[in-house]
C-alpha cells in the first residue's frame, strides 16, 4: 500500500511536506519506524503466528486458533494464512485489527461462501511508491455549546467570589444560555453580596460575545447562617464554624459524617 501523507494544505500551497527532499526524508523515517514496530510485534507474538507452515497454516496470536484461511468480521474478507501473517494480523483489505480476524465466519448465513478473497496491497518497490496525499484538518474545533458556556461562566463567578458564601453562591447560581438573549445569571440573595458586580463573569461573557442579565433568586440555601461564610475564604475554617454552629444551636435530626 502506498504511503499516505496527510496535510492541511493542497499541493499548490506552501507546505514543507510538499518539498520532494523533505518528503523523502520524512518517508524514510516513517518506514524505519514501521520496521521497528513490525519487529517488536513479531518478537512478542508466537513464531507460528508470523511464519505459515508449508500448508499455509498460521496461529492466531490472541485466540491461538490455527487455520490456513481467515475471515475479517469488519469487511467480510477472505484472507490466506500467508497474507494475514505478512500483515501482522491486520486485515490486508480494510486494516481491521486482530480482534476482527477469525478462523470461521460465524456471522455469515452461508458460512462465508459469498466472501471474496482480499487483495493485498503489495508494492514492488516501497521506496519508489508515490505517496497518496490527503488534505485533512484534524485541528481541535471549538464547540461552545450551552453546557460548556455555563461551565466557563460559573468558573468566572468563582473567580469573583472572595469568601465562602460567594463561592457557594457561584456554585448554586442558576445559569441559562440563549442564542438570542445571551446569558441569564440568577444569584442567591443570601449568598452573593448585594450590589456586587461579578467582573470576571462579565469579562468572560464579553469574550464569548454574550449579553448578560442578572436576577436574584430565593431558594433553600445549603447550610444555615449564610453570614458565617462571609467571615472566611477557607472551606476548612467555614466547615468547622458550620459544625460548631449546628452543634450549639441546631437540632440533631441529621448525623454528621463522623457519626454516620
């Protein structure tokens, strides 16, 4: 099979891999690496898996089944023992892995009689094979869906928070995104300081090209005495104050983690 060269640019554009000298050097390194990988696989697998006997029988490196004829679950190809051994148990037709190669076509209604022999892509001189160019673009694509946008806005709210109450408010905030109206952030009145502008959240929304509207919400706060969280920025210190407060003034309807 001729080597495949993937590039972002077409053959008329300026791209280093289109330079013949650069390309031949790159192909030489790739072939050397392929030989190293092949040698490593061959060393790890039983000899009977890479060397057919006089009848063409080889042993599957994973299942240890033996046969002179093999079948590909992926493309329904019929493969000789010599072919599959030479291609290190990857289908010579479609490239399927050894997990898709079986000695019997158990999935076929006619026991594989309709399966066609796989033609191996054998080159007379691999060093002179003209590479096949494919223009691809595998660069990561930014997909700012609603879930990811909300995640960024909430993270920015946490940046704005200066104490535990505000951190809890950022975590508890109701955030919704609409393509037409932008972002709506509903902050719990007992947790977020009245009149405090979330500067970082506004900055992130601006970067994303979104308008922001704010609203106040009144829901069940996670712990009593939200004012305790305004006294510290340490979750550990707040937790101790909260436990002490419940122990002194609270009921005993729920057990603490230490008591459960």
